[in-house]
C-alpha cells in the first residue's frame, strides 16, 4: 500500500514539475509611471536595498526620516545580484540596487530586470553617467590605480611602477595581483578602458601583463588586502576610503598611473516588478533631488566623484583633475562585455592552466 | 470487566491512530523530499536546456565536451585529497580510540575542529604559511607560495579529516571485544591485532570516508577560490559562471556534470556501507580503559601518531591565529591588542548572531527528526524505491551549496509555493542540504539494533509506529546527537546557499562573515568567526550534556567522549 502511495506521489510530482518548472519567463515590466502625487504624503512600508557596503546606514536613516519607509539593506556583489535576479524570474526580493559596476546595470536593463524611474532632477545629471531612458543612474565612479607594498619592493630592489606600461616590465614577474575581470567590475574597467586606449595593441599589452601576474584573484578586494599582507608587491585595485585604512595598517602606497586612471560608474536603479515599487522610485527621486544627500554620500564614500554625475554641488571639490581619468566610451562597457571576457579568458589561459 | 473492555477499545483506537499517523508521515516525508530536494535540483538541471526560452541541448553539449581539463583538475585533486584525508583520519581515529584518559580532550578538539567557518581558515593558513606567513617567513625565513593545487589539497585534507575521524572512531569503538581478546589469546601482538582485526573490520568505513571526502572535494569551491591561485576546477568554474558571468544555464550544466561522479560514488557508498555495518553488528564494544591495552606499538604507532600530532598542532595554530586576529589591530605592520574588532562586531552584528542561533536550532531539531524518520522508513520498513529516495536525500550534500540555493530560488519564486524573500527558504535549504548525514548515521545505528526486537514488539500487538516510539527511539539517542550537532554546526557556519537566499532584513552571522572577508576586513571576520565557533561549540556541548543527562549512554561516532 505504502509502496503504491510512494509511486503515485512520485509520478504526480514529476508531472507537475515538468509542467511548472519551465514557464517562469520574466514578465515584462509594465511601466505605467504613476509617480504624480507621492511628494507630500509619507510612504508606508519597507524598502529593501542591495548596497555595496554597510556604511550607507546614515543615508538610509535620513530617507526613512524624511520620506517614511524603513530601509533594510544587504551587500552583494554585482554578479551575485544578477544571478539572483535571473533565477527569481521577475519577482525580485529587493527593490533598489545601490552601487556596483555600471556594466552589470546595462546587462540587467538588457534582460528587462530594471524599472524606469522618471523624475525632474534627472535632467540635472550628466547624460554620460545615466541611462538615456532613465533605467539606471550613477552615484559616482570607482577609479582604478595601483597599491604597492614598499617593504617588499625594497627587499627585491625594485622601483614602484608609475604607469600601466611599467607593469609589463620583466622585473615585476610574479609580483602583480589583479582580480579576474569577470568577478571584479573595477578590473573589467581596466581591461575595457586600456583596450580603448591602446586600440589594436591592447590585447598584446594584456598578454605581456599576464606574464607578470601571479594569478587572477576571484574576489575584488584581494589585490589591495594581499598587498597589505605582503603576499604580493603590487596590486591593481579600486581606490577608495578603505585604501586609506590600509595605508594606516601597513607600509603601502597608492599610485595613480601616469597614462590615467580607468574608471567605472557606480550604478543606482530600481528593480522591475519589485514589491515596494513606489518606495523604490521615491528613494531614487529623493536621493538626487537634494544636494545634502549627495554630500552625505561623498562623506560616507570618502570621495567626491559624485561631482562627475552632478557637477557643481556646493562645498564639494573633486580630489583629482578630471583629465587624470582615461577617456572612456562608457556605452561600450555593456555591449562589449561578453566578447571581451571571452577573449580575455582564452588569451590569459585561466581555464585551468598551471 | 468493563474497564478492561474500555482499555481494549482505547488500545484499538490508539492502534488505528498510529496506523493513520504512519501513512501521514510517509506521505509527508515523500512530499517534503520531492518538493525540497528533487524539484529544486530538477529546476537547476532543466535550466541548462532552457536557452532563451526554448529547448536546446547546446549548453550541455558545450559544457560536457569542453571541460575535460577542469574535470581532470577536479578529479585528481579530489582523489589525492580523499586519500590523504582518509589516511590522516585513520591515524587520528586510532590514536583517539586507544588513547585512554586523554580521549575526552582529543574528542573535544575534534568536535571544535568540526566548526570551521568558511574562508577564514584558509586565510589563517595563508597568514601562517604564506609568503609573509608568521611561521614560514617570520620563524623560518622562508618565502613560500601557498597558492595552487597543493595548497588546496593540504587545506581540504585537514578540513575533511575531522568528520572522517569522527565516523571512524564510531566504527572502531564498535569492534567486538571478544575478537580482540581472542586474538590476544592466540598470541597475536597488538600490531597484528590492529592490522588483522581492527583495520579489516573498519575497512568499509575507511572506504566510505574516502568516497565522502572525494565528493566533498569535488563540490567545495571555497578553498580553491581562496588559495587555488591559477588552479581552476569544476566548482570554481561554477562559481565563476554564477558570480562572474551570471550565466545560470552554464552553471546548471556544470552542476549536472558534477552529479555524474556523485552518482557513481553514491552507488559505491550503498554497497560498502551495508557490508560494513553487517561486519560490526551485535558485538560487545570495549570499555575505554581496556582499549588502551590493545593500542598498536612501536613504529606502527609512531607512523599513526605523527600525522595526528601534526593535525592537532595545525588545529591549535589555526584556531589560535583566528582568536589572536580577532583581538588585535595592525598598525604599520605591527600587531597590537585591540578590542576594536569586538566592539565593531557587537555594535553592528549582534542581532545576526541571535538570528543565526534561532535558525540553527530549528534546523537542528526539525532536520534531525526528518532525517531519522526517513532512515527509519528506508532501512526498517524497506520502502520500495527506497534506494532512489536515499539518493535524492544524499544529492544536495554532493553539489555546491550555491547551486542548491539557486535551485531554491528557481523553484520557489512564484505561486503556489512562493518562498523567496522569507526566512523559511533559508531554513528549509539548510535542513535539506545536510539531511543525508543524519540519515546515514541513523541507518548505521539501525543495523545495530536486531530486527528481532521489532518482531517481538509486533507479536506483542504493537503497531509499527509504537515500536518506533517505544523500542527504537530510545536506542537512537546517539544518532540524534550526531544529527543535531552536524545540523546545528553547519547551519551556523556554512555559507554556500546563504549568499543567494538571505535577504535584506534577515542577515545571519555567517553572511556578515562572508561580507567582512569580501571587503577585506580580516580582523572583524576573525572576530565573527571566534564568536561563531564559541557559540556553536557551547550549544553543542550543552545539548550533548542534556541528552546524556536523560539517561543511557550515547554511543555513536564518538560523541561519547563528551
């Protein structure tokens, strides 16, 4: 008897599984924007945010105070966010995406995972740093440079590298750490930007660089932390407030390469079909409509790159000259991603080579 | 007279109640396993054939033909790791089992070493033995490069040795004392007895350890991601496809590829385990004090002792360094004592520990109960399709946690069972990921309880569930202990699926650990680990004491020492 029950149950489940498993195509976003009169009234509910860092708490607290919704947030890498979104099949568990390389946002928009957010202040934002159809915006940029461990350089009798070209010098063999560009948005920016800079010679450059790289780490923070720990002499890394902390704790220096710094905008967007859509849109509008918010962000991020997104915020000044940044056509970041990463993976032989 | 009749009627009623309950439980278990194991895994597998909305075998074709190198990398590291880890575990188990009075202490360390938070142990290994390692560089003046397959093999060997040793200790303790005495009476010395009686009797267990470690090594991505360097294998590729490329189809196909060796191993496991338990059935185990008389001697013991000492040394170093890191601060390369990591942790994360604790307790109690019931129906009631069922239960243990997590999101993201975004999805995932250890341990225990007991009970008029409740359960206390400890521990410290399933507002401690490591805050990560380790060990010890206090001696897999 039980045997039969078991058999029947198994069959029933299998049939229903075969019927149900496939049909979860992402619903297309029905974006009838109804953000007319949410200004004055307070909004109820909770806003779920995916952020790159936990430090944004004070900013979110202000939002709760001024607009209403409680903010819960969690930190995830861009790749994790994308995988999760795709698996969720159009029913995202979060409402707002705050920070992360812009290429992931481009990918998400392409896949219909983002929600259009139209608001007045969007017109004040630099067009290059936002989506033309208002599916995503940015809150500043991540710039990339080097971090070096002075102790190790001294021990090996090496000069600190000054430029991207220096990195390919034979004396740095086995002394450079870089993150896998598929994992790290900043190192993807390096690859894309230098390819744009060097044109046809670009791939040759990365093949030469490859000889000096010990391995491509699978976490974005590895280059800086491992240089600080003395595991390698040179790291290719994002430059932000955490590096200042590392400079305190170990004998390391940050270097801005001569040719210029690659950079990648950090995205902000609302997820399509999210549960608290109203609150998500309200957050984005609120965030860009008051310079105080952007100033607070600059303070938390310990950098003022939000000025690139919205020029002329009173009391803020860029910490570097804008021409220290490499010239990048950001529109290529998303469209070329797949192709570049594939070629990169084949050329750099990370498919299991020793 | 009347009261007797009443009594009888009550008995009939209660018998009928147990019959209905029996059927309910069977259906419940089948539904649970199909819904929370079979269905999510199937969703993952099917995702690989669903290319842009239409059916295609393209991804599978590509993955199965283009990844020989990765498959080979996975395989050779898994084989070497499994071999070394098993040999190490034999050494540890032998030393512990025959150690006499030291046994309690040695078991304690082993129990602590089961609690191994992800990533942080690999990081402490780099800190100790890396290019600037405090031992290799600081003490010996060497500058070694720990990154690569060798680093992975060493780390996995050590990680897996703890569980292997616990399993082997459980088996060695059950060797029939009569056999040992007989061997001694026939003039065999201790080493002969060890090689000709003890080892052959535990051999199936040894092979099981080998196979388990093999599968765990295949599925483990945390270790190679941290210290693999340029070494890549199937599980790191799955990680890359998920985290780097957000390519669900390809990672699904890679997962299916990984299931192939898992199935082979599972079949071998079933064959060997049933043999092993038959060998040990019905023996009278020796008392701890007597055990010492049969300890191997001389060179043999030396060879077993050496790796054991190294293992215990590594454990002390590893946990010591995590502890030291969590109370220190580095300034211009100089380490000083500091409470900063603790204060940071306390102010920002204490609620995550509380949440972890609640989740883990639920997982431990519910998961262990479900696991034990499943093994009862498979082993004792010999349900048809039981072997397939057992395979389903084992499967989640054999695939990377991140994929099992993605499977849950794929399966439960819409009505009728929409679970994404809830605490339930996290807890269910934890329960079903670890179910197989409980069922394995319980199954082993069942083979030790003579089936004649069931029959006698049935002859006396008891329904089967009554037999389970009154006769079998009291004999399964120690399986319950192992299941609880394993479930609780892994719920506290396993990261795998949690990364994908946990949502804002329900962060648990191991998530914040992952987070701290990813942003390079090692001191804080160490602090979180230290607290996790302390809390987990504390709860386990309290639980084992409570269980012991309820009478009866616990006696499976060495939890006895506690």
